């Protein structure tokens, strides 16, 4: 065990300095996952791994590097990427003329012991906020049992280990379907998936926390309530359970891929297919590798892995095909559906295309919705294949969802580490991304239209509980400025508010729903942010809870997504006659 990471790094750096002058002559032992107890000057081998900075001069070099290395992040301004690879790979790159520096801080963390958490019973050791594979599946089952009219658990396929004949291990891949089954459809659909890459711990936990958040706030939060009434939410928290189990068994493991070991690589820690390079759209292109032991190995053929097939088959079953086969054909303006895949890390909101730097035919609308997400989670928003954003990829899930089906598809690269601390997850990642995901559901009815319209916020009824008066004051704020790309070049065009309306007990698009106009609080619609108001006549409303939907329109004719508030019409005035009073 390395007692002093600094001393260990000094030994590594000393070896690197020597190799520049005398050449490298390591014993080619078999790969051992980064483990401090084997690392000393005497036992260091060419296959031992470290975190490095590799400098590139142009996009061609970047594409080459990202197709063969386990890239963690890219700093386009400084001109380097951060990647995990062996001393042998370091030698190969330096001999090819690349500048390669060891990343001392990240390498040090890679080899440090994980601090234990006193009295920890559940979760990954040292990270109690992240549930294990089994704990996550138990949580999903529990939600389906506890909320039977709102949640349904669906087995959508198998992991590689379960699919392979004769394997005793492996897992089912589950989707949680959240909607009020008592309200008939068809309903707009939102799809969320997590953990295509095994080591990205925060992704699964955010997905299952999001499901829990929606269910426990039903009948509590008016927005959550109407969303589950009128939409379907599909959540796959764990798309790569086999790989995730490897990570849980070896804390701080670098495992990225699934555990498929029959494609020509059997080296522990290196075999497997990168599921986010295996999808059947632009498979086999830039940013992926055909070499089975490399980090971005795309598999022997498109859609070859059972995990990929499970996702594609399921997503095909819930979304219609709304885009032509030509790369230049846009999805129609009234296309429905939003697809989000959660990854880490990088603090980015990415949208197609990833396989090329050219913009997609729906680029403007994808960027608009992305900037809405950026407003909530404060991430940089950019087209993933665009120069300077991150790097180009092919066979990815978001390119597939948009390219094949036309749905608005995004990747959230969350946080700053694979093994993100629980404090950062609880205090930053979770609260920043929950509202972004709620907005994603709201936008999924018309993702290429509604995000261009104003948000309607601060919806208030005075009074919200009423017994006798026939009028209630309804106020809100219409805001057409809530966008942020957080530093990416460009800005979202905004317009003045031109109209606002409300409806009672159903959103405006439901057939036969009556809408009522609202007025500007200052007497004129002439600003991008406007107070709006109306008097709501409750005459004829039955006693009980009602939902008031409010939405606003901008100068380009774009209606934004609705916001809602509860109105309670009471029957009883005298407390002694309240419904819960017992009269013996």
C-alpha cells in the first residue's frame, strides 16, 4: 500500500525522466487494475496505469487520441486532454511526438485509499450516497409497490453476463414507467437513462432520486402532479449493471465498458464494449475504436451488445419515427419526445450531432432547449461534435435517438469526477439537475417549439383556499429570458411578452379545454419579463382541489410550457363541521 502518494509520484516521475535517456524496458506483466500495494520502483511494469495530460495541436490529432484512449476530459483552450492509460502507452505516444505529462493530482487520487465512513451499512464503501446495483433494483421495485397507480417496473432486457449461455451472474435491465394510469393517453413521453459507463456513479443515483422525487411529490407539488397526470416518464437508472458491479468490487476502478470478454480481449480491466459507441447510427466512425482492448471499443458490429439492444428496442417502442433517413432531413416542428442520457463528468449539456462538426437540421431548436437546461444546471451548452465543445463520437445513444427517431436528444455530463464525493452530489449535482429534468418533461410534448417561448413562474392565487367569494386573484410572471449557455459563444434571441392565458383542471392543448386571457400587471405587454394577472371566477367549480394552468406567449408567437397552482374550493366554514371532525 502506498503510504505517501507524493513519494510514489516522485518515484514514477523519476522513472519517466530516466526513460527519456536510457529507454524503457519494463517487464510486460499482465494488466493489474490500479492497486497501490503492487506499486514500487522494483515492481512497476509497463501495464500499470496513471492519469496523463496529452497535448494536441489540431482536431485531427484530438480525433485520433479520443478514438484510442480512455479520455476523461478535454481542455480545448489549453490544448490537452486528460486520459487514463499505461506507462507502455505513454512510451508509444511520446515516441510518436506527443507531449505527455503525468497529471499528479488525479493520479494521486487514483491511488489513495478511500476513506471509510463510520457505521456505513448501505451504499458503495466510502460513498454511502450511491446505492449498489442490488439496492437500486430494490428501490425501483419498492417504488412500483408503494405507488401502484403511478409506477410500473418493466424488464426491458438483459446484461451481457445474464445473456451469455451458462453464465451464473448478470442482471435484468429495468425501466420505471411513471404516469397516472387513471388518466388515459396517449401522452407525451420523456425518456431518461443512466450509467452506460460503469464508473459514472452519480448518474444512476440521480436517475433513481429523480423517480423518487416525482412520486413523493405527486399530490403535493402541483407541477409534479399534472406532469404525471398528462405525461409518461420512462427511467432506466442502470444501463450497464455488470460493469457497475465491477466498479463496486474495486473502489476507484476505472471500469468503463460492459463485461463482454469474447471479442478478442481478455485482459482484466480492458475487455468489454463501450456501450456509448455501439448504437446503430453512424456506428464505426470517429471517436470509436475497432481494437477490443481499447476504451472506446465499439463492439464487433452495431447494436451487438444486449444492453444496447435493450435500450434501442425499448425506446423504439415508446417513440414514433419522426425524422427522415437523410441526415439533412429535420424532425417536424410538432415532433414529440425528449431523450436524455446521464454521464459524468464535465459539466456539459451536449446535443447532436456528435459524429460530425456540421450542425444537425434541428440545431437551432436543440440549442434552445439545451440553453433552458443550462439555465437550471449551469452547464456549458454545445453541440458535442462542434469544434471546441468536447470531441467527436460515433455510435452514441443521443445521436441514435435523434438520428433515427427525431426526438430531441441530450447528454448531461455531470460533475467533475467519476467517483464524485457525496457532498458534491447532494449539494450541487442533485439540486442543479432536478429542475432541469422537470423542465425536460414539460418540454417533451413540443421540444422544438415550447422552449422558445416564455417561462411562466411565481404563479400565485389569493386566496388559494376559498369558501364564499366568487373571485380569486391569479398572478404570475412571464419571463422570456431564462436561457444560459454558460460561456459558449452565442446567445438566445428573446422577445417581448405578447399574451398570457390560464385554464382550469386541464392544460390548454387538451381537447375542449377553455382558456381565459390574462392581462399585463402594468397595463401593457412591452417587456421580455412581465407581471400578468387575472380574476378567476369560481362560480360553478365543485368543492375540492382544482389545478390552474398558466402559460404565456412571446412576440414570435411561441407559447412556453405551463406552470400550475392548486386552488381549493372549500365546502365548510365552521371548524366544528370540518370533514374530519368526529361527531358521536
